[in-house]
């Protein structure tokens, strides 16, 4: 009976996982799995875990399956091990499960996003309240089961799932908003066949760098949005000018140089986008003050703009154009390191180079 309840509960929790950012969501599956561990031992926990993993795959369509599966697997493994060692101690098992989920979360950040171990742990620890909620609730479910029988478990757990509903809806809206941003970015990139998917690649690189320097996840989100839309102002630039390999007239050059300001103007019309709009305005500023539109210098330039500037420059250098072949990763990184302290923020430039050397792949 306990095992059935737990398997159904963990599957339902995974299917109703709450998106916390595009590509990552959390579920309450840890609660029924911990319940199964406490009520029916490791076999029960395994059954709950298996139901959750299958449901996670079905529910997410595989998109953030690995982060959820690794987190839960690490949680179940730690929880079960400690439950066995510290003789059936509820609090110890719940704590161990939480620790396992934090470590699993950090492992995903390291392996899939190339973050440094210490930074990944910091980011995972910041999610501790969310990760601890499942095991904490598991203790509550055990108590409800003891006090009120199986119906207590079912009603308690349904209440929690319903309570999460508003968060799930707002998370889905964030994902929808990101879809709209991608459409705009795609329209900009489509103006020049040479720059297809440029905005997507810049966003992926900027996100990796933001995580590598340890920005919290909400800041990483802001970087992602601004990077995706960094060239939105190019909608106002004639495609013929954008496709010209070289030899722009001073007037044409003026039009191109206006794109960060135009981008800011377009986006600042959307409520809540002011900060992202400001980041976009400054994505062509240089560390030494020689950039545009405002000639800002050093740390006057918003950090997010400095991150996007690096990702943008790297992608431009390594992409093929109709009139030239793209540089190799090492050639591009050599230029970036040479320009550290001139064009680029020196600390970020070094972090960027070591991130790409560590991560191997040059794209996203
Ligand atoms: Fe740009």
C-alpha cells in the first residue's frame, strides 16, 4: 500500500514539476520517495524513485530530464544509505536526502554547464530551501499517514501539489516569454544569412560565463535574456548594410552604431525590461573606454554587458562569413587574452578562456 501510494505520488509530482527557469524545474517527488523509504524501506524508495524517473522523462519530454533525474537519484542514494546506517532515523534520512540533492544539483551544473565545483556548490546551496522542501514534506507525509491513514497521505500531498500550481503557471509564462524573445532574436539573425543563430549562440556562451563566475540563477536569467536580444536594434538597420563585408560609408557606419541604442529603446517599452534594455545599450562598450555608444570605461560598464560583449566577440570571430573563414577556438582565445584589459574586462576574459578550454566544445 505504502509503495503504491509513494509511486503514484512521486509520478504525479514529477508530472507537475514547477519550472524555475527555462530548462530547469523542480518537483516534490522527494516527498513521497522519502515517505516510501521510511514506510517500506529501500525497496519502497526504489519503486518511488523509478516511478518518478519515468514520469520525469514523460513530463519534461527529456528537456530538463537529466537535472531532475540526477538530483533525485543522488537524494535517494544518500537518503537510503544514511537511513540504513543511522538506524531508521527519519530526520537523518531527510537531511541526507537533501544533501544528496544539493550535490546532485551541483554535479549537473559542473558537468552540463561547465561551472567550477565551488561555484556550482554555491549555486546549489542557494537553491537549498527549494531542494529541502521535498524531504521536509516527506516527514509530514509519514506523520499524516500514521495519524489519519492512507487518506491523510493523499489529501496532504494533493494540498501541496495544488499549492504549487500558481508557481507552475508563472514558470510556464517565463518559458513562454523566452519563446517570444527567441522569435525576435531569430528575426534579427535572419536579416543576414551569415549570422544565423548568432543570438542563440551568444546567449548560450554568455550563460555559461555567467554561471562560471558564480552569478546567482536569477542574474543568469537576466544575462540570457539580454544576450538573446543584444542585437534587437538591428531590426532598424537595412539588411544590405548588415551584409556588406567591409567599406561602410560614414553614414552607414552611423546607422550600424546606433543599434544598441535602438535596441534599448525598443525594449524599454516593455514593463520590467529596463535593466535588460540598459545591458543591451552597453554591449559594444570597451573596457578601455573606446567603445560605443557612451564610451563607458571599466566597471562603469554593466557586468552583464561585459559578459555579452565577450560572448559576442568570440562568436563573431569563430563564425564563417561569406568573405572569410572563422578563426579556430585557440586563435580566438589568444586574441581575447591579448585584448584583456583593452577591449575586454581582464578578469572575465581570463575566466572565459579557461572555461572554454575546460569545457572543450566551443559552442553553447
Ligand atoms: Fe551588437
